[in-house]
């Protein structure tokens, strides 16, 4: 019985240390479908997103050419992120650090176009880390 209890205790300790060492996880905040013309979309972030310290943009389906991203905070302040690059399907942006003390994100605006073929749509997904 003592051996089983000792093994169970060790397993719980290892599990706890593993989970604690992973750091904050990315939370899904929203997504938009993108066609192959220049487009402007907004992803509204609900209060459930909570206070964030970084966002990340992920792409599925087809490559997306990003021109500009604007993060709008809960207090109305805006942070412009110049992104003149293409994110391929299955790819992601670098983590984008949020400025200042205001970490509640109200929305994120995108200016982009997709390199779609054969009617495939690109899907832009927004994630946040707190």
C-alpha cells in the first residue's frame, strides 16, 4: 500500500511540475474567412479573452498577405502593427507583444488578401496569451 501511495505521489508531482513549466497557453479569440481581394476585417474580442500580453495570428487553407494590423484596447487606445509579409497555410505570426498597462483587447483589425486557388478560402485565426 505504501508503495502504491509513493508512486501516486511521484506521478502527481511530475504532472504538476510539467504543467507549471509550460507557461501561459494560447486562447482562441476568433476567426475570419478571407477571399483573394484586398479586404478589411475586424475580430471582436469578448471580455472572456481577459487581460492579454501577446496575440498571435494563424492561417489555414491558403496563404494570406498581411498589410496592416491594428489592436484596439478596451480604453480606446490603438496599437498599429506593420506586417508586410505572407503567412502560409498552417503558419503563424510571431507573438505580437501588447504595449502599455492596458492589456484588455476590444478588437483586432486586419488589412489583408489571400492567395487562394480553386475557390479555397483562407481562414485567419486570432489567439491571445495572458
